[in-house]
DNA sequence: CTCGTACATGACCGCTTGGTTAATTAACCG
DNA sequence: CGGTTAATTAACCAAGCGGTCATGTACGAG
């Protein structure tokens, strides 16, 4: 029936959904990564992607990030200096925070497992330490 | 040109994008919230939404969560007991973590602002404390 | 075996998304 | 003024997404 209307209008435009949707694209995440190193105008942001996609495509991505509140686009003559805006990201992080125990639980299970393994070996090195949440990660 | 092909195939299917995309829907987030309180089968998960959407719709949402690795769907007779799987969520949280300074920066700016405001008033109550990251939030 | 329950699957539909090219606006520069 | 650079807008296209209904399947119970 006309349920799709209700959905489209009411459902999918809450800020959190917009934020997550904006993050659900590697191009957009890369742009955020670039912006995390400082202000940049549109062509700066586009540079790594030109050759793979056109400038209007970048403009579109940028618009998604902007309307999700993740970046702020200023203007100076013909340039649009963009800056990263942490606030929207914080909302998403806050949401995630409520689930932290779930990934730490599984980490703890691994921790317990590792302890049983190393218990049968020598007990030196003692790598205890509150080293939650692995490093790695670039993208 | 055939750029859309390259994109579709190569771009949008990385795990992180899938995870964020899965989170970009309030229905799906609500299902995760339900699962955070313990195992549930499909009709359990669907219950709050029936009347607003059909069962197949829920099945679809569930499939999105599943293929993003966020939930694991077991089977016991005709039931599919679903459980929340924290690992995928952790990957997303790790990504966010690299941007933490940006929302904490803005918090600090607010902090400074509040200090200048309260400085002109009385200096009692002293709400200093490392109370990062507001409470609120339900969804 | 038959029935009911719990889900999944398939075919369809309309909007959204991510991309394209071509044209347009806007500002600076000489 | 005319030209160049920066960026946006418009029109279009194919694929994806979120929903529908109808049908199909797998299992337990009587």
C-alpha cells in the first residue's frame, strides 16, 4: 500500500541514519580522512578520485557529508573550504558506545582463552595490561 | 562509461561500508537493540514492527544485518535464534575512534565557553570532572 | 498424513543513489 | 570586456533499497 510513503517520509531521515549512511561509502570516508588533516576545498578533496570519478560525483558525495552535518562548507571567492565537523560523528559514536560491552565481551573470551593457553606454558612476559581494542586501521 | 560497473563491484562492498550501511536504518538499529538484551528468533524481532511492516520486510532487514556480520542466525527446528555479534561493530567503532579527537575538541571548545560564562558568575559548584560524552540516547 | 507454525523466496514496484556528460554560475585576472 | 578557474546544476541512466503480496519449504504435533 502507501506504506512506502510513510517510510520514506518518516523513517529514513533521522540524523543518526543520515550519519551512518554517509559513512557507508569508502569515497566519503576517504574525504573525511583527508579533512581530518585540515581544511580543503572541493578540488583538493576530489584530486585522489579524479580519474576514477568526475568532479560532479565528488560534489555529490560532499553534499551527502554536508547534509549529514559531518562537514561544513564555507566560501572564499570561488573556493569552498571544507572542514570536518566532529559533532555528528560523536552522535554515532555515542550510539555505538552502548554496545561496547558486546565487542569487549568477545575480546574477553579471547583473553580468557589466551590465558588458558599461556598458563600451560611459562608464566613470564605477563602481557596483561588494559590493551583494549586493537590498533591497525588506515582507510 | 562503464565506471558504474567498477564501482559497484569494487567499491561499495567492503566490510566497513556494509556495516555502516546496515546501521543506517532505524528498524535495523532497533533490532540490534532488541538483540542486545538476548537471543531472539525472527518473529520475536518482528513483533514490534508488524502492523507497520510485513514479516518478509523484517526478514530482509535481518539479512542485511546478517551479511554485515552484525547478527548470527542459528537454527533450531523451525526457529532461527538470532544473536548479536559484536565483532563487526567493533570494526566500525575502531574506525570512529580515529576521529575521537574531533568531537572532543568541539566539546572542549564548549567547555571553555562554559567556563568563561560561569567565570562571570559565582565560582561554586565546580562541575569540572572528566564527564566526556553526554548521556541521553535511547533508540 | 495433515495441519499449523516459522521463515524464506520470488516477482514486482517506486524512490534513492552513485555515477555520467553538458551547461551554468561565480569569482578572479588581465 | 573576455578568458580561466572553481564549483554547482540539470538531465539522464542503471542498480540498489525498502517495501508489498503470494507462494514455497521445513519442522513439530495430533
